[in-house]
């Protein structure tokens, strides 16, 4: 029988109420006020965990009146502090909101190891802006999976600190999607810290060469990804995103930038790329940079709408991939979509979704937009209805096999082939709307969308089943995102509008 001993702590009632309040925050029953935590852990540490084994068996002898009087007492086997292989201690924490347990096993148990574990827990749920950052990339990955996209090239330009970069990476990793996370080699203002005070200073920050600390952050990201990918699956790889100004820099400035990128040894180099076009005046550094071997790794460039046929030939020969995002490119009037023209030259291109606050995550919708634009252009060229149009299969291949080749993953994804990753998307077309279903590819491209994606596997793990994301508390995620959105709006409202708008006008 166990009894409960009443606490003699004079602050017991207040402390108990505080614990109950924190539990209510974790359960989503209470919205945390300013200064209160959004994440609650229960933590403890104990050890040593291992027991020293002894050969054979030994039982305590029977006592009392049934004791054998002729039996000699067995020697007591006392606890021993001899540990020829050392001991282990466990630091554990339970996330009340996620219903998830975290633990680190250490050889020693002391203050420094405890604080090290605390820092790890802190990195899981960064506060304030980092919380919004995690939600942003977590949502992006989950949106992709929900829409049937299993492989992404993700980049975010506004990485103002190592903490924000780590939070972005963690959010994408936690979503379960595969592909690349590209660290942005791009200066960005830290409005919560030492931000530029006038438009000229902000313009200089955004347009000058990336500051030196970016290299250290990139190496820190590599360590973070290694810690996340404990099984060595390489589901996500670390790349580099070039600054927005890279295509327009003179050769004497872009050369050292690309040499610096190569020294980081990223798995992928990506970035927006274009030419300067004013009437008949065309300026592009792509051909010279390729000739000098500065794009010798896996490279995929986005948009490229103003590149001419000569630069497309350069990309095809150098095996530089192109990602086209028809929804955003068409909406912003960036120019013609060049994916099919690059593929026709023997190159590789992929379909993508850009600026998802503007365009829905719908890769098949992007395929339809691409086909519509190319068929319209064919009609203009033919002066009427064209005799041949781009088939639906060509657009689908940009989202599968050809797209995988564009990002250097053709040996791992893009087709259902033995030895490749088990990335599978099952689409269940609507029984009434998707008719007639005489051509499976045409039906898929023209009559289905994200709502028809029934099951998704990423690297063999089921991420969506029966139309629902697996292991995701949608209500909790919606609550966290709403809180993050409110925080973002408050910070945005506090930005110095005159500084931002002045820098923007001076840049373009």
C-alpha cells in the first residue's frame, strides 16, 4: 500500500498552478501571453543505466523456519563500481504538445552535459521568429507531400542568423519530404537586431557580396543535417542558393563568388538566372562562366526566361538543369517558358512551384499552365491551329524522370525502378469528373489535382494515406501557424516602410 505525502513547500500551490497552466498551453487549451513559452518539456536525467552482469545464477536462500540448517550461507554479491567499459547516463525530455520523447545517452552526467541537452531541446523549438520559420518550411514540405510531390529544391533568402537557418532546415526535415535544402548565400537585414537605418545602407547590404559569416553558417548547417539524419538516409541534401544579384554581376565579381561556392562543396548549386535584355542589347555571363569551369557540379537554375538559344545550348552541353514555374513566371510576366526548348536540345528541365503564398502547390496545375502556354505559342507561330502540340506526357516527364535528371537525382528518384528510392504517389481520379479515362497520362494531367492524391510514400515511408497526412496533428499545426502568422504580421507592421521602399526603388 502506498501513501501520498503532502508537500511542505510553502509555494506548493502556486507551483502546482503554474505546472497546470503550462500543461494547458501544451494542450492548446490556453493561448500563451507575451513572455510565456509556446513549448513545454518535462525533463529528467538518471543513471548509470547499465548493470554489471555476472556469470551463472544465484538466488537468495530460503529463510525462516523452512531454512536448511545444513546449508552454508552464500556470500553476498554486493554492488560493484567496476565498469570496465564505462557507464551511461540518460537525459530525457517529453514534449507535452507533440507527445514525443527525446533522449541523449552520455558517458558522464554533469552540468555541461545537461546544458548541452538543453541546447539541443532549444534548437527543436526556437522561440519567436524561429517558431514562425519552422512552421514556414514545415508547412511547405507538408503541402508538397499532400499534393503528391516527394522531392523538392527548397531555398529561403531571408536567413538572417544561424538559428533561423537551422530552424528552416529542421522544419523541412520534419515534414518528411526529400530533395535539397539550399542555404541562401544572401545578405538579409535582421530587423530584430542591427538593421540598416536608411535605404542606401539596406541597398548596399542586399547587393554586396555575401558577408563572411555565411561560410561558417553553411558548415553549421551541414552538422545540423548530419544530426537530423542519424540513419544516413540522405533524404535531404545540403545545397547553396546563389544571391539574386549573381546573374547581373560583372565577371570580376561573380568569379570569386562561384569559387567561394565551390569551396563549400555543396551537393547542389541553384539560383535564379537570367540575362540583361534591353531591346536588341543582350548581356549574359553564363557561357563564359561555364567555359571557365565554374559550374562543374550539380547545378539547376530557375526561370531563365530571357536566355537566348545560345545560352540554352550552353546549359545543355554543361548538364545544367532548369526549373520552370509557369504559375509564377506567367503571373509576373517574366517571359516565355523555356523548359521544353532546353529538353529539345538534350538538356534536362523540371517543373516547380514558386512563391506558394501566390501560387497553389499543384504540380499538375503547373503542367497544365505550361501546356496551355506552349500550345498558344505554337498557334501563334503556325498562324492558326498547330498540327502538332506538346503532349501531356512531356509535361508529366518534367515532374518525374526528366525533372529528376535536372536536379541530379536521376539514379535515385523519378521512376519506379529497383534500386531507387521508394517515392510513390497514388492518385485516385474522381469517378465522375475524370471521364473519359482512355488515356491515363492525359487524365492525370488534365483532370486531377492535389485533392485527388490518395497515398504518398517518401523513401518507402507512408506520409499520406487515404487522403490524410500521416502523423500530423492538423489542429495543432493550424494553431501554431496562426500564432506564427500573427507574430509575423506584428513584426511586418513595425518595419520602417520608408527604408524598405526606398531601397527597393533604388535597386530596380
